[in-house]
C-alpha cells in the first residue's frame, strides 16, 4: 500500500495516523506529553 511517514524533532509527542473503516485518517496519540503540572 501507500505509506506516509512524517518526523519532527524537538517535541515529546508521538502520533500515528491510521485509516478508519470509511477510509478517513485519524490521529492516535502514542505518548503522553511530559509537563511540570502532571504527576
């Protein structure tokens, strides 16, 4: 199939783009952002 790979350095977030049953793209967050106010 066709693949789309995008990378960004400098942030702590990882997101995966997947296709739904209706062939639309959906972003799935793979990591939790690290922030000082989170336990």
